[in-house]
C-alpha cells in the first residue's frame, strides 16, 4: 500500500477556488465503464491533469488531490483502475485491492487514461499531463508512450522496471520525484531517466534524500518542506510545457 487510510494531500502553494467537482463514470474504448472523480477550477483554465492512484485505486486521498489541483488552477480527473473487475462505486477499507491489481491490464489502463484525457479536453484543457503515485507513478511514466498527445508525465515513488519496456516509444517529457528512503533505489530511477534521455525525451529527476515512500501527505509535518517543493516542481513543470 502507498498512502494510509487517513492520508491527505498537502495544500498547493498557489490556491484559488475549485468549481464543479464530484464522481462520474467514463467509458473506455473497449466499452468498459470506470469511475473517476473530477474537479474543475472556478476560473477558465487550459491545463489538465489525469491522476493515477496507488494500488488501492480511487481512494479519498486522490479525490481530495483532484480538488487541490483545481484550487491550483488545473482541471483534474482521478481515475479508478478496477471498473472491469470490481464495478463502479464506492468501496470500503476492506476492499481486496491486491486481487484486482493482479488482474490489471496496462493496455486497458492506457485506454482509460485516453478517455480521461478526452474528457479534460472537452472541459477546455489544451495541455494535459498525468500525475501518478507508487504503482500510478510508473503507470504515469508509461503514458508518455501512450499516444495521447500529452504535454508531460509526472511520477512519485514509481518503480522504473514497470515502465522500462515502453521507453523506445516515449514522446512526452517526464518528471520523476524520488524518495531517498524508498524501497526503490534512487540509482534505478536515475538510470531509467538516463535511458529516456537517450531516446531524446526530457526526463527531470529530483530526489528528496531524507523522505520515505508516501511522504506527500500533509499529516507528516517533518516533510512539509519536501511537499511544498514537490508541488512547486509539478506546477512549474505544467506551466513550462
């Protein structure tokens, strides 16, 4: 598991108002329905993000994170991975997510991301990014090769081996945010980024040396500086591209 049941995303450094928000259901290219949580800024915006959660799927942490992105002036949609295997709807804390992760198909995740990207563009987003955490961190990097016309892909705590097979097809720039005390060696993240750069695609790595896995959580007062820095890097990445 990535974030705990009571984890909550930190506040973005630049805050405005969030407008319309709530749960919705999207349909993927294969006809499958999956749940999402969307949030739009109160004012006009041309940037959107697709949020790719950790192994639990659409947890309240990611619903709130979508609202935080909207407050920062970006359209946001957080997706659930398990519409095909668990249906659409709320799930309790005892949801056996590992059974459903084992049944995931990354090609179907790509199709779900494509549907979310299309919805963001309908909402007015001209530049769309992905932002993922843990399992979703690597899935976010994979979207660089998904053919979605993305402006960039951000991943926290991702395992590079989960995206290594699509490096040769990557097109969108990457931002890799690594925790120095994570289980995944920083050297692996840096080596992966070097492979992406060799392909001719930008890959920016930033390491938080003392931070553990899942540090991006406002409950962890000792990592608030790292959280603020990560927010600034994400918003700068989306603004530059």
